[in-house]
């Protein structure tokens, strides 16, 4: 779990280069697919998934006098959840199913990413999915063999679901924003930082390949808010 102050210190170690090692497709199809992406809709009020034990406790609480149940009824208290350690991610609308590894930062301060194009990486020093704040998961758009796990991320639309499972729980998020951001303009604090409600952020490479920097010029960023079943 990452507290706000601890995370702010950690964020200083991150550079705007979110993903290293993105490869250039022969016809640079990635830049074509990400050229016109972007949308933003009003996110639904975030509410955390409630474990069965908590649901039972709340049911008992409703039987107590109103004065004793005020704290339990406070919506802020319901948002103070520890979240989960993610193991698998699923995006039904674009047929993505992938394991989630747990990585931090490289020696150069960049966000570490998987060694292959099939896995995803959760930024484990940051926020846990389901916890108030933005949990970040990254994946490659392509690799030396061709399209990778987030190849179709540009096809997401507002309201598409992202399912994240771990620790015998499954959290459901709904997409509400997508943007492709130039590396030099990327705001690390916004992407990785604290948020008043639980959100999930997906990141992959986009834009034209920059051979001098060895990566693509932009990052595709998808924001999704936690919803309750």
C-alpha cells in the first residue's frame, strides 16, 4: 500500500518515459492506429467492491441504533479499502486476457515493464487496484514478433469493462477517458498520483517511433473508474 506522502517521494524518481523498449512495426501501424484517439466522459461515482465479510458486517450494523451506525454509513469510510494485489487482467471488448506481474522502477528511474509482449506489469510501489488512488498497469503495444498484449487498446470505448482479479477477488472498472500524450508533456503526478476515488490506469506506447530515443514519441493512457456489482 502506498500512502500519499510516500508516493509523492517515489514519483520524483520517475521520468516521463513510462515504457522502455517499444519496437517499431515495419509500416509503423501503431502511429496510424493512435493518430486520432482520445475521449473523456464523466466518470461514474467510484464505489469499492465489498468483500462478503464486510457486507455481513454492514447488515448487522443496520440493526443498531442510527447514532451507532453513522460511521459505517459514511461513504468515505467505504472507500478506505486496501485494494488487491492483481494477478490477471481481462478486457472482454478487445479480447485481452493476460497475467499481471509486479514490477517497480529501473535503475534509470523508468517504470519497469515485462520482458515479453504477452504479460502486463503493475507498478507495485504505487497504489493497489481498488485502493483510493490510481493503480497503474503497463503493457507493450508491439514487440519484435509483432502485435503485443495492448495492440488493440486504441479500440476501447467509453463504458468498456476492465476486469482485474487477485487474492480471490475480482474488481470491475469502466473506461471513461483515453488520451495519447507526447512524452515531453506527460504529467507523472497525474498518471501515477493520488486520486480521491479508486481508478485503474493502463499505459502503452503510441505515436511515431523515435529512433534517437529508442521508443515511441507518445504514450496511450486509459483511465477507468471502479464500479460496484
